[in-house]
C-alpha cells in the first residue's frame, strides 16, 4: 500500500459502541440535531439535480489492490472513495423530512444483531424525493464514475436503507468530557497519540428515552459485515460538526484493520462492500447519527451479479424482497438469452461454424446463475427474523 494511501487509511484500534435506538419505537423525547423545517417553509417539488446535487469529486479513490485484496475481486478495481460532497443542504432537509416521517417509522423499522435500528423498503411508497434522487440519471452517473463501473440501483426495496443511532445529550456530554480528560492526561504524561486501552463503553448506563422496560443495546452502529450487494453509497444525514470518530473500519486483505474518514452532512462514500468486511465505528460528540445506504449493481447483463441476500433476508418484507430480486435477475437472464440468440442467428446467416464449446460455456454460466438464485430464495419459515449469521464474513474468529 502506498504511503499516501496509509496517510488516509490509518491503522485503527476498534472503538467502543454507540447507544442505539430501542427496537420498534421512535423515542418521543428525542430531539433531532437538525431541527425540522416548518411545513410551510419546506421546499416542494420533485428532485432536481441542478438544485439538489452539489457534487465535488473525492480527493482520492482507493483500489482493491490498495487494500491488499486479490486482483480481479469484485466487479470493479475500485474499493472505496474518500468522502465527497454530493447533496445540498436543502436536499438533506427534504430527505430527513421523509425518512423521519411517522408512517416510515411505524411501517418500515427493522432490527437485527448487526444493526439495532434500520428503516428499509420505504422509498417507493413514502419517500418520493429520496426515491427520485437515487433513480435520477445524473446521480447514477456520479456514483458510477466513482465506482469505475456503470451502476443501477439494486432494486426498489434497497433504495435508501437508513441506519440510526441516538444518544441523550447527557450521554453525549459525558463522552466528550471523557475524551477531553483523556487528552489532558495524555498531554501531561507525554503519551499523546497512544491508543486508548479502555475497551468498554465510556458511558455504561443507558438513559431510557421512553421507559426503563424498553430493550436497549450497546453496540456498534453496525457490526462487522460484508454487504449483500456489489456497491453501496453511504450518505450522512446528520450534522457532524462536533463529531469525534465515526469512521468506517475496513479489513484489508492481510487482516490489517484500517479506517476511512466518515462523511459530513450531505457528503457520501462509495464502497464495494460486497467484498470488503467493514463496520461503522463509534462516534461521539453528537446525539444522533443517521446515514442513508443505497445499494447498486452493474447495469450490464454481461457483468457478474454477485448479489446475495444473507444480510438482508432477516430484515425485510420477504414478499417484496424475493419478488424484486427474482424479477431483476430474470430480466438479466432474459437479456443474456436475447444476446445469445442474436449471436446465434447472425453466425448462422454468415455461415460461421457452430461453436459448441462457447455455447456449453454459456449454458454453464446460466446454470450457475440460476443455482445462485435458488440458494438465496429460502422458505419463509426457515428465516429467523432479525438474526443474521456469520456466513457473509470473509474472516471468522
């Protein structure tokens, strides 16, 4: 890995977790960091790339080779980008207005052992601005350019999964004070820059948002995982002005743990998460962290689609997930068959010798494609809601 890469992708000791939202509730006394804009002052209208995109190219884009991963891994040489500005403040407000709507919380909230609070599958029904944002050709063009491959959204259900963690102001202030005290001690002792060896949460107690009987969990915003889909774009919807930490940790090919700076509000990171183990590290100094994760796959039917459903099956409406997954995969197969049929007809018309080996190779690839689909479609009775096993991990302890 180059020296420049190491300056940005730094070695990291794993930090301790955020306190996450309790399952199945929206805390009645939680005040979002960014105050909602009054209804009569919220801009209306469809997503307009000229008005809502504020793209600034990432300073650096790192490759799979930079991370020490085998050549040819994934659908693109690109591993991860540095954070880059993508949306205007107005666009962020519009998104927050939709994702924090009561209907979304009541109908689309999921929890698992990987992430305690997620909002999923809401965009096509309850969030037209969010939906149009990620379907827009200009947005897709930006993400594709960074990813190094022409991409489309994975499927409608996977447009804009929202990961949410919140803490009380008291907890936030205690954490900031603990870090400040630690820094002062290090400066006095001449050990500034040494890793903090406390591997327990700074704040051991959890202040209930609703009542003491509600379930809470101390955990990372997301535990170690690989994504089910080839690429993701992670967008920050919270004000990170006072945030300490909050980076994304990546596991390199040699097992080294490295981190990439987290995005600021309205900024994004593009990651080929299907082939890179990663997790969101603890952030302190802020009472909320709301990120929007949108998934992508290659547009071309000729490129591999290595989508799995491992990490999403237990946190999804299976009727929607299976229907949309099957539909787009069969569309890929349909297009591949059309391409093969055209080639067959063209070759026969010009008198070209029939290529048995090539056709058998094509059949074999489609057999594997269908077998992979069959493996992912599991009977609903066999799916344990909220429980994601470790089969998605590339390395296991």
